């Protein structure tokens, strides 16, 4: 009598090959949909400034460079569409940052004259292309636009030449481009965790500061930065 459990080698091979294929097919729509989430991480930004019209120094004088580094906390919204093992999508994210740095103002009003950079906010609007490394794990690359808000401060509590003490600041908003990569893993049907790295180039921006003695100075700020984030997404 033939046993019902007796299978041919061809049937066994077909069954083995069908298991991962069926698992992938069952998850074919897992990554299609929208999501919202939170993230936290670390940013390090290279800042460089130039005095374009220095009443107390040299025109187009390089004032110095410094790296501002610190933590970030924010959130993101996005949508994805999956086709076989490929996932395409778009995402908007906003982070609040606490990254500061300062250096001496060479040739300034005194030895206490300082330039300070304070990176406060980072926003991105990106497209992403991903590939399923496993049904529950997505590797991806991103590209798009970045916006940044940095406060620039020129201060001196004890200026010479009979000038009054000053502490003058301006918020500088700029846009640029960003490239990144990351990996996202599904913990549950609606909950995923991710790690991502982004390089951001904010270019340079020219701006003016208005001082208490009535003088207006022109500066240029150049900035590029790297952002590393970890986060959670809830998928609808």
C-alpha cells in the first residue's frame, strides 16, 4: 500500500522552493501604505563664515570654521508603494536640533569677540527607493531637498574703541540637497523600526547684521552636515 506521505524528489524540491516564494507573495502588500513616526539622533555640521564688508577688518575675510554637534529629536510622515521586492515612496521629516559651536572673531573689536553657530531645525522632503532584503527588512536610499535653520551670533561684552557691548543674532534659513541610506525592519504588522544616515549640503547664504551703533555688516555662512537617526513608524 502506498503511504500518503510518500512524495517524489521533484515534488519535494518544488515544495522547498515554493515556501520562500509564497512567504514573499503573502507579504507583497505589507509595505504599501502610509505611516507616521518619531525619531532621535545626532547631527554634526561643519560651519564656515566670511565677513563680506568688514568695517573693523578686511573685506571678504574668512572668520573661521567650526563643527557644531548635538542631538536631534523629530518626526516623519510618508507613504510607500511595493511592487514585488521593490518599494518606492516619499517622506517629509522635521527635527529639532541642539548643536552649537563658536570661535574667536579674528581682528574683531576685542579678544572677547566671538562668532557662534546654533543649528536649531532640520527639515527634509525626500523620495526613497528600497529593496526587500527579507520580507520584513527593507534596505533603501533617499534623495531630495533639505531645509535648515541656523542662528548666527556676533558678540563682544567688552569691545574696544569706545564701542558699546553687543550681542547681535540672526536666524538664517536655507535650502539645499540631501542623499541618504537606511534600513527599516518590521517588528509587527503596523510597527517598524529604522536606522538612517543622511548627508546634507546647505550651500552658502549671505545676510546682514545690524549693530547697536547703527552699523550694518554683511556675512556669508557655508554649511554642510551629517545626520544619523533611529526611529519608529506606525503604518496605517
